[in-house]
């Protein structure tokens, strides 16, 4: 499932909220609302840069290990974000969906997810996929289990449901995938930036997309020039 060039699938590991806040003498959790603002800016900028699908890592299944106060602040923020951004998403043709487990999320978040998904279902400009309580290893294991011994590459891709990732960006200076879209990003171009997520601007997204277009994607084949 390789998307065409005019249907770029970008994925972002939004890292650096805590350090951004600490550097300003603020409690770590203060970085997350600033991160939500950065996400709003990114969603607004993405369609004009040719991005049609945007998958962002909002909460990994390993993030449950964080202090209870931080987890609770994040869940409240997801609730608020979904409620606050719903109308704007409808207006701007953004279709929202959530990937990841839902059974461990606080009950207050579930109606907001369902309502945002339902209200934005007709959105054609951008598909925004929020990964919440998401683990790529778990998703792959669940897809394989569903296929019951009949897994092939194509069937697993279909069972996972998301298209292949073209461009994967990680902010915050770390250079790892942290259990995010491991299958879907098999041939993704990786862009790592030291910019902390709350500081991430439309210009940073544009720079990552330009970097993506400057690379030759060979998918394991030889360079085009070698065939001439
Ligand atoms: C990583 O930064 C960020 C998260 C674990 C949470 C991501 C959440 C947001 C960007 C908030 C907005 C999202 C939505 C969907 C409203 P970190 O806290 O690990 O930062 P650090 O590496 O500096 O500690």
C-alpha cells in the first residue's frame, strides 16, 4: 500500500514537550498544552505542503508509566483538544481518527473521540490520525493474530489499516522510532530535528517536506540513473 506522491503520508513523533517546559522553569506538564498548539499549527500547514495523511504520536502505550498527574493532564488535554478542534476540523476538511487501544482510556475521552470521528468523517483535505495508547508492536501482533497463520505482507498491511508512511519526523533531538509505525515506516524517509515540539513551526514542516523531496526513494531497487 504505497501512497502516490500527491498523497503524502507524514508521521510525527512529537517529542520535547517536557524539556521545552523545564528549560523555561515550568513544570513538565506545561509543555503539553504548548505541544497541542504546535499540533494545531501543523494540521493547518500540512495540506498546502501536499500532506494528505498525518499521523501523530500523542501517547504511547509505554507512556502509562509516567507519573499519574502527567497521564491525567494528558488525557484532559486530549479531551479538550478533541472538543475544541472538532468544529475547526469540519470547517477545514480535516478527518480525525484515533489509532491505538481504546479500552484503557478514561471514559470521559471516549465520547469525544467518537463524536470527533463522526463529525469529521466527510473531511477530504487531510486525514489526521492521532495515535493514543498506541504500540506498533502490539498492533502488528494483533493483526498477525487476526490473520490466524495466513499472514502475508499485503494482508498484514491491510489488517493494520494505515497506508505506508512516506516521511517520518521526530522532533526533540532523539533519533529513534520508539514503537511507532514500525511496519508502515519500512521505507519511510526519516527526518530528525533538534527543535522541541512546542517550538515546531510551519517552516520546520516545510523544511522536512523539502528534505523528503530531495531524497531518491529506491525501495530496494537501483538508482534510476543506473538503468539509463
Ligand atoms: C513527548 O514529549 C510528548 C508526549 C508524550 C505527548 C504528546 C502530546 C502532545 C504534543 C500534546 C498535544 C496532543 C494532542 C493530541 C492534543 P515529552 O514529554 O516526552 O518531552 P521530553 O522528551 O522533553 O520529556
